[in-house]
C-alpha cells in the first residue's frame, strides 16, 4: 500500500512538473509540423530555407469568415512571400465540407497561391491553441510566436479596415522593430473538433 | 357579431404568423443582461445564423427555456459583425419559431469587447455563458453543447 502511495505521489509530481502545454502564447517557440498539402506534398516550415518568418493561418472551407477573408489571405501571400514571409494555411476542421478532397477543390477554385494543409488529427491546431477560423499566428524564422489573432479589424469589409494587425506585425519584423499589437480577438467559426 | 369574431380570428392568426423580431442591443446593454441581479440563473448563448453547430444546439436552449422556469435563456445573435441587416435573424427566428428571448449584439470591433464578455472567450462560435448572480459563480464554454451539458453547467453554478 505504501509503495502504491509513493508511486502515486511520484506520478503526481512528475505530471505536475511537466504540464502538457496545449496552446502557444506570444513569446513561445512553436514546434514544426509535417502536414499534407492539397498538391499531395508533405510540407514543414523547415522546407522554407530562405524564410525570415511565417504567417500561419488556421482556415476552413465552409466558414463565412474564412470566405470573407479569402482574397485578403491571397493578397497577404502576394505581398509577403517575396519578402521572406510565406503564408501557410491549415485546415483542422472535422465534418462535412472540410475533407481533404473538399480542400483540394476549394484551393483550385480559389487559386490559392499558398499551401493549404490538412491537419486530420487536429494535433497542430491543439498545439498552437487555434480556436476559430481564420486564426493567425505570425512566427519568426526561429519559430518564435510574435502575433496571435485576427488578420485585421473589419471582417465585413476589407475596404474599410482601420487596423491591419498581421501586416503591422510582419512589417515590424522586417525592420526589426517590436510588433505593435501582439494579440487580438475576433468573432469567427469555432474549429469543429472531433468528439 | 359573427363577422367580428371572424375578423378577430383572422387578426390573431395574422399576428401569430407574423415575422418574429429581436432587439438590437449594444455592449453595455448586454453587460446589464449578464450582471443584473436575478434569482434566476442566466443562460446566455452566443450564436449566429451562419454557424452550423450553433443552429444544431439551439433546440437544447429552447427545451431548457420551456422546461426550466428557474433559468432565464437569452440567445445573443452575433450576425451583425458580418451582416448588419437583421432580416436574416428575423427569418431564422420565424422559421424555427423560437420561443427563447433573442437579441442582436450590434457592435463593431470585436477585439474591443470580446474579453469584456468573458476573458476566456477567443471569439469562436458557438459559446455559452451560465451565471448565477446570487453567488457570483459563472461557467463559460466555447464549443457546441450536447444533451445534458447545459444541465451540468447550471448545476456547477448552483451552491
């Protein structure tokens, strides 16, 4: 009995001392991933040898917020890929309309100029702490998280945006300045988790 | 006399078949709903007509609203952020014949107020807040609820 108690105490101490971190905060270092792209290739951030950082966006086929931001995400990649900050989108949603085949179809239809990766196990969304779509994580080359949140402050109308959160974060990284706003929140579609 | 009855009947039928509407409220008014002292437990659901899991769980709130008179259910539509025209919400309410109280949160710039509703909320829908203003206990869940989840949340905020 005593041995069992000792064992239980050890387990408690061990698990307490090493909490499983399930969501990144600003300042944390992200782990790389290996996910299947819509073109069949397996993609990791380490594949981008010349990148100076990354714009990681958790996205969805069916979410109206994702649809509202489709063109803005394409524009982000057009603007920042050549500056060393590629956009990488990840779909972690479970359920109808968001299968791998659906992703392939949508990426083709909308002419995605960036990877659209399938997070079938939802492990990557959980590791990042992504909760809704589109949910952005701006990382440095060393994979340090410098921004978490929305693309901008106007989901309804891209023409009426007053704060370009992601652009401001990446522009700051480009000139080695601190990111002005590191965290924002926005209404969005909750990622559909497997039960 | 018979004509009058007929007119009354027609009028009643017309009114009950008429489109349902919801008040548009601002953040301050929503905060009053959340924090007003009440002997009823407040059950506040954040939803939108475009959100499939929200639409799926609404019957749970409708059932609770009908069965449990100890709680007050408020369905807060978040449709305004993408579409300020409330007609879609009205049509949804009418089609589903919603009996619970529905309000539309008419506020821009969610980054300014999401945390003021609950600090644990990322802004993802659906989300549900259950509050007992008598003992100050609150419970917030940011995902689709299933049968029994609401009852569990209500139990958690009771003494």
